[in-house]
C-alpha cells in the first residue's frame, strides 16, 4: 500500500464574535503552509470554516471582518421580533450570500460539515451537503435570539448546545490529526474581562431646574435621606443584564460546561485556545483583537505541527511521533 500524507482535520468552535479568532488561526496556518483537508465547525466556527472550505482565504476573510463596525453589527442584529426569535436572520443570510456566495457543500475541494441542534429532539444534526449558507444559518441560530431554520423537516438552532467544538466529527470524516480551536474562555468572566458599567440612581430628577428650585426640592425630600426609596446621589447599583444579554450569558455558561466535557471525551491531537477574554460574544466590531489572538495562539503551535507533518511521511508513523513529542 502506498504511503499517504496524514489527513488534517480542523475543528472550529462556537463563541460568537470570539470566533473571529479562527481567521487568525487560518492566517498562521497559511503562513506555515499547514494543509487542511477536513473542516468541521459549530456556530461561528461553522461560518469561518464554511467560508474557508468554500475557497475564501484568511486574508480575504480578515478584510471582511475588519469592515464590521458597530453600525453594521446593529444593522445585522436589528430586532424583527417574531414568535420564535428576536432576529429573523434574513439580513445575516443576505450578508453570507454576498460574501460567501450561494454554493453547495458538495462542490468544495475540502471536506466540510457543521453542527446544528434539533430543538425539538435535542439531537446533534450534522450538515454536510446542500447550501452552505443555509447550513451556517442553522448552526449560528442562538435560541430565542435568532429564529430557527427549518431544514428537511427539522427545526434547527445553534450547534453549540450539543457539540461546541466538533472534534469527533472531524475524526469521523477521516482526519488522522485533529486540530481543535476553542475560543470560549473557560475560566474567566463572560463580560469580556472588564467590569460592566454600573449605573447611578439619583434622589432627584436631572432636568434643567434653577438651582434654587433644586435646593427646595431637596429640602422637601430631606426626610428621605435614610429612606431606602431614595438613593444617595452617586451610589452605584449592580449592573443587571438586559433580556438579550441574559440569554447570551446563559448560553455561554451552558456552552462552557459542554466544551469542558466534550474536550475531555473527544481529545484533539492539538488544542488551540486563543486569549479572547477582551472580546465578548456579540462584539463583532472587535475583529482586530480577536484575529490577533487567534494568530498568536496558532503561531506558537504551528512549528510543532509542521515538524510532525515533516517527520510523518505516512499516516502509519503518526502515533509513534505523537508519543515521542
């Protein structure tokens, strides 16, 4: 039997805006000429992985990501409330079609598949054929935020619920070496490594009253200084997330636990965990920071992967080399 080069699978994880770090990983791999034969992804990993598998290189993806400012993000996520989600996803579908094209997965040179969740049964659904835009749209559909996608009589939502970093899927698709990228910080704050702004509660309404009238009003309410109904000016009150953030934070907490369990069960050969603590799940306008984090993490590991591939001329030698490294 003729020797063959080991097939490399790349499993790109969920994480919202943090998933832009995947672009940095791909940049580093392109620099070191590390071949990728199989791409699997969940949620944002499905989006970046789908674009890459369709033939869009990392530099082109970076250009698109860096154009995303607050205005564009607000436009894409503008609420169009329906009975099953705050955002109907049509603007995002149009954005994907514009930048990736309406391509079918079967036409890709690289093998590609992404993960979604059947919201009615809880099953993990692997999408490896048909429209890549529909596949991505299903995989990124955060429950209650996006309306679900109906595909082949299934109601599909975000794959991060069941398989946030699809290592096992890459192996099932034939990967000999699996490189996983987890962009969700597992032991840090959900608020991007920064304290959310507190807001102030005043004991008077801030409108343009003459100073003397303000004084009179304050004097009138002097009895309330010790009354909990009125707070002292400048007192900070704990930040309470709104409905949108509450949903996102809840999904993040759940997702982190699933990631830990899945990575313990489905161990990749290499695990990349970019430092994305400065980027929250919805800060897509922080593409530069996320991409730099992904590139830095990949550059640290790329030489080791390259050396392994250089020594493993055929797939039969992988186990021996991995045990000795």
